[in-house]
C-alpha cells in the first residue's frame, strides 16, 4: 500500500519536473527563434517539409468538412425556415472553431509526429551530440527553424482549411441544394466580422501552432534514443498535442467569445 | 529537390495561405464594407432601450449611417442614454427624431433616424430631442389583455337589461 503511494508521489514529482523542464525548453526555443531568421534557407526547407506536405490533407479535410457542414446545417435550418443562413452558419463555424481546431489536430498528427520522429532519430543517430562537438548549437541549427516554420505554417493552413470549407459549402448549398447564391454570400458577409471572427480564428491557429510545434520538438528532443523510444515519443506527441489543442481551444473560446 | 524548387514551392504555399486569409476577410466577412471614415457622436435618451446592443446599426431610410457606440443609464433623468457614432458624410437637422426599431419581426434591434426639416444640422456631441422607445412585447400583451378585459363588462352592461 505504501509502495503504491510512494510510486504515485514519485510520478507526480516527475510530472512537475517535466513541466519545469519543458518550460525552460520553451523559453530557449523562443529565445533562439530570431536567429533562425538569419538563415532563411533552413527555415524555408522546414516550411516546405511541414507546410507543403500537410497541404493536401488539410485541403481535402476542409472540402469534406465544408460539404458535411452544409448538408447537416441545411437539414436543421430548414426546420425553422432559415435555410438562407446556411452560408453564415458554415462560415462562423469554420472561422471560429472548426478551422483552427481540426487543422491543429491534423497538423499535430502529421507534421507534429514527423518532427518528433526526425528529432528523435537525430538523437538516436547521435547527430545532435556530433553537432555539439563541432560547437554548432543544435537548438539554433535544428530546433529553431522547425519551430519558426511551424508557427508560420499553422495560420496559413488554418486559413486554407476555412476558405476551402466555405467554398465547398457554396458548391453543396447553391449548386446542389439550390439556395439563392446572393442570400448565401450576403447573410455571411453581414454576420461574419473580420476582426472578431476571422481574426480570432487566426489568433487561435497561431497559438495552436506554437503549442503543437513546441510539444513535438520537446518530446522528440527528450525521447529515449532507441527505436522503441522514438515510437513511444510519436504516439505521445499526438496525444499530448491533441489534448492541449482542445484544452487551449476552450480557454481561448472563453476569452474571445463569451458575452460580457 | 533543388534549392530553387523548394523555395518556389514554399512561396506558392505562403501565397495560397495569404489568398485564403484575404478570401475569408473579403468574401466571407465584412472587410469590404469596413469604413475608416471619421465619425461624430450624437446622444439620445430613451425611456426603454429594449434589446438594443452596442454595435447595432443606426439607419436612416433603411441605410446604415452609423453604429451604437455605448449604452448607459442616466441616474438623473432615469432614462437610457445611447451614444451614436454617425459617419461624417451624413448630416442631420436638429429636429431629427430617433426610434428603436426591430429588423424583421423578432430580429435584432437598431436605431432609426427620421430627419426633420430644420435648416441647422446636429453637431458632434448634440442630443437628439425627440425619441421613441423600443416596443416591449410584454407591455403590448398586457395592453391587449387589459383592452380585452375592458370590452367584456362593457358588452355585458349594454346587453338586454
């Protein structure tokens, strides 16, 4: 019995330790991030690896979510005779919530795991230690460009998701179901505010980008330098990133959208 | 992949992202009708502001000419005090009246301005003298029931005696 309690205490202290260590890691990342802008080519390569590679899945998911939102939204709205508001419904749902959150979850699953695996394998292959031996700071050379690339890519991916979703909803609503195109766009333009809705969505994607990229890099950097360690690290990245995205989304939504 | 190819692809990706943001801002939101015009404030006191919210439009002849900037309670006259920000391009005579109207039957409320006939115009900071409060549904229902109740004994009284 006391053994179990001691183990619980050890685990709790270990979690606190991880929190502290990761906070220090985050501060280091933010501190070294500007230096990666002195080598734009490194960052560009990373934006290609993170952003361009995620483009297809994000665009495809955006189309799918837009189509489904339009269909389901039409069914419910037709109950109240408010089908003209379909554009408004889809645009608000995507810009405020679904765009940032789904993009972040897909990004964590795709780009996040690839970052973790890459850093983990670099650690397993002793590349990071070799860099330190050559007096090249691996954080500046390897971690900072990936962090900056992630923070740049996420807002762009989120915007692409929302935009593509709105267009897909237009295709379903106007061409397939037959809602009036003018009403579709004018209701949307009336009800979606640039700063409060689109702007807040962009802020959310930036925050999610920082969080998921930081988590992916930290777990990769701290994983065990073995194949099993890398495998465990990638799973952990997805789990921790997704949970923090959902948790951060709740906090941000409460801050941004709760009525005073 | 060569350096040039990577840079071109990344440039395309960034361009696509910016286009998406602009599409959302212009087509899906109200950036196109964002007016950076300067505005001047007008005050109006209402007995009951009803469901009027800050940011509600101020319309005259059905066209938006400004926004509601703030709503507060005047403890001296016990009326609601509404500050309207009107676009500088629109001037209204000093005997303009303000009404709180509802868009559609159960929609959001807005302020409607009916221009008067005076030669002088309202300046920034002036108060609109003639106002009409919002229609409160419960008061209407109460009035209706009261009228119905008043009719019934009158009918009985004028029946066969």
